[in-house]
C-alpha cells in the first residue's frame, strides 16, 4: 500500500495562497517549502513519473491538532541539487513569483543569518481547505501502525496510511447513535405511508447517498479474550449450538462473533468468562431481538 505524508504546521496564509492558485487553474503546480534541513525520505524515493501522486495531510501553525488542508504531492526536489540547475531554479522562481508572492522565490535557508538550511521543495496540486477538519489522531503512522499524536510545536513530518478520499470530503457529521435512531424513525414513518407515496419519493430521490462523517464511541478490546473464546467454541455457536454458518475468506476459520454477556457499555468486563462465541443470527437477536 502506498503511504501518505503528514506535515505538522504550515502557515495558513501560505496554504490559502496555493488554494487560490488552484481554484484559478486546477492543473497548476505550486510548491511548499518546509523549514527542515532533513530530507523527506518518502518523497526522495518516490518515482512521480511512474507512480500516482502521494496524498498530503497538513495541519496549520495555528491548529496543530487537526488536519485542515489536503493536497496531492506530484513532485519533489532536493534544493541542494536544484541550486546547481540554474534553468530549473529560474523556472521555479518564475512560477512562485506569479502564483505565490508570499513565498517570493525558492529559498535555501529559513533564517536571515543563513545558518538553518532547508532542503525540501514539495510540488503539489489540488490543495484545498477542509470544511470539516479531522483530528491528527485519526492518522495512522506507517512506522508502527499506531495513531499519530498531536505535537505542541510546528515542525516535522510522518509517513501515514492514506485515508479514503470519500471519508475526508464528508461535509456533515453525525453521532452514530443519533444517526441510527433517526434512520429507525424514518423507516417507521415510511412504513406507515402507502406504497404509492413511497414510490413517488423513490423516483425523486438521489440514487447515490450523501457521504457523511460518523462519530462513534468504541472499546479497544483484548485480542487474547477474543482468541481464547473462539478456541473454546471450536466453531460451534455457544448459544444455539449450531456450526458456524460459513468459513472466513481471510484465514479459513469458522465465522463466529465474540459477544459480551454483560456489555462493555453496561460496564461489563472484557474477560473470557463474560464472553460468548455466537453465530451472527444469535448475536443480532441478543442486540435487537424482542
């Protein structure tokens, strides 16, 4: 799986300037110039001619806890090599002067004394500001597959796993419990209508559902409890005593679901003694049956 890049803290005015340039010309390539003197290895080793763009997630210096901008990285240069390529450097400077006057030109140092070298020149397309920023903690680091922790100071980057674009572009947020409750109420009202009324609404309805952001509360369960309960069940539902209804595609094991007798939401323990291996039918009945 391809990696994405997260950069922690870029000035918002710099980003907004690029957003405006891309609104005028979607194919325009703009640049971002992090202050760091270390090479971003993910970009250095990427073949942009043969591979797709790299997803880019950005927090701002004024809000380091949220991803507020996203873009596609379509190129990268090491400025130390670029300084020896006069023609290419002039091309970048002309482009920056036209579309990004705040940056003015390619700069090689982040301080006036020229003691702090900055080496990454990132080329981006399709930079946009999210209507619903999401938390940095929603990013999963490639290095150890753990959530990314927000930092208190700007600077630094991390390779992270890409997030599906549809999830990022969601413009409405619902609490999961509220969403399910609303759907059930709407279904109940629909069942009370006549078929003619329902069919009329269906003819006028959008065939593609809106993409929304759903906020839910979950529990980080003990994997040993799940494994031990599944081993104990030996492929047999511990409620109806029927064999598992099918075999899992990924590992050829009998498909059973581990259910807490006293639910975690009701302060039940995440233990082997408080868990059962159930077929999907029994599991759904315990949650939704009369």
